[in-house]
């Protein structure tokens, strides 16, 4: 039986099903825990479940805690051979609402693979700012106008937060490279304890892009250095995706409606320079350039 | 003892009864001559409606390139066009559905 099936309700061109099906390709059969978010809405409406593996959704904030409970229960029942436990959570559920539970799960060293599907805002409720929304991004809670040039703060560094918990396996990936997702999901299961995988996934409506552009835009985020693809094992950076010719961030920004105000806003140039500085810093820090 | 009756339990893969194929205005068409059977479209398709199948015996000799060919299940394809973009052989083209052709009256 397929682990994830057709007929789900995702928008045409959505990145989430690509991430989910490729993770499940490597880890199924498994137990799936889902937080509230787009993925829950599109795949688990009553009578329209798209899941072929055991699936549970409880609340927005407690996906990590539920997964921890399942892991302990399976251990107590002696059923540890039935497959790993995988959490699929959105960026808001990971970085804002559920960060306490996530921190607790990391701290108690539960044997759980936590996958954060990062589409950079609360896209399920219509594009509100989350902790993982990047600088300068238009959302309905950080609108661009006289007062604001989009979001002011930086994107929360969840990878560093996971590393600070001494999580044995931490990695980022992008839906533009699904084979990389498959390899990382498989590699993660070799580690005992908590695992954190963050997958960059385009949102058609929130980012203001066409469905067919989703993959090229996700690829551009990597190629500009704004979304570095990293892999840490026991706190050490073991692999990065090198970029042959790093592109200017403007190329990535101008394709999306959520950034289009930067081209005419009085402070837009400032923000664009800031984003370029972040990309340069990433390239320096992780050695992205060949 | 709590009893869970079937009324409250969702069955696996019930989504298969939802035919999402009529969502989009466009649909992909595969040029079987050009298809190199690499599976790139299969791995990217968000609706899981592309699969690689064995090329029919009669056509195997004509195209020596690949033994496999991509096949689309139009019951679920939402016409996003991702397969057209990612195809390295440019074998997939999006076409407008018949009912959307012509002028508005």
C-alpha cells in the first residue's frame, strides 16, 4: 500500500506533498504525527484521508509531545520493530507555537524524526508571519506600506536551536532536490535519539507564484545562498550543497509577489542589501562557494 | 472499556475516491518518443499521478533509448505543470483542456 496517496487537497504546485511523499518513500512503514497546518487540512479531512500509514493529529503545539508518547508506548509494549515515528510539522508549529514541546522532545532524547515543512509563514490561514518568515517578506501581519517594509526581524535559525540541544542528526533540504530528501530521511534513521530535518517548500498562494514555477524558485533559494542545504552529524557539519555560481538574491526575490514591494518601497533597497548580506554570510560560514 | 466504532475511524487512502483531475485548466501530454524514462517527473509530481511503466513491446525497438516510459493518471492530475518544468528531455507539454478552448460567449 502506498504511504501517501493521490486525491489530497493541496493546491496545484504545492511543495508539501513532494516533501512528504519523498520522506515517506525512505521511512515507510512508519507512524506519522502531524501538527495543525496545511498538511493536516489537505490530507486528513474525515472520509478523505490520504494516508496509508498510521496517522494522528492532535493539536497545533503538541506534535512533538504526541510523538514522544507514541515512542514510549511502543517501547513499553515491546513493539519497537514496527517502524520509526515521524513528525510532520509546519514552520509555525515548529518555530513558534510548538517550540516548547519540541525542545522537551529533544531534551528527553526520544527516538523521533522531526520534519519541519518550511513554507515561511502560516499559509494555512492565509499568509501570516511566523518565526521562519525571512526578512522583508510581505505577510498579512507584516504588510508593506508607510510604516513597514515587510517583516523586520531575521528568520529564526531553527538549525542552530536544534544543534544547541545536541541533536545527533540535523539537516536542511529543499523540495527542489527530492533525491537529497530521500537520502537524508534514510540517513536520519541510522541515528538513535531525536533527529531534525527542515525542508524548504514553496507555497503557491502565499508566495504569489505560479504552480509551475515552484521548483525553479525553490532551486533559486538554494542557488542564491539564502537557504543553505546543510547536514550535521553529532554537531559537526559533514556535508553542504556547493553552489557553482552563486546568483544575486534579486533574481530570487523579483519572481515572487511577497517581495515585489522591495523594488519600489523607499526602504526596499536597504532590505535587499540586508538579504544579500545574509546570503554572503551563509556562503562564508558554510563554505557554499566551490 | 471504550469502544471505537467504525463511524469514527478514517480508513487509509480514502482520498483516492476524490478525483482531482478536473481541477486544472491544463493537462500534460507525454511525447513517448522523447521520453528517456528517467523518472524525474515521477519523483516530483505532487499528486503522485505519474508512474514509470514498461514500454510496449512493439515500440521498444523504435526507441532504443529507454525501456521505461512515464504514464500519467489523469484522474488525479491537477495540471500544475511541474513535470513540464523538471523534464530534462522536454518530453512533456502542457495543453489546454478542450472545454476551455474557444472564446467566451
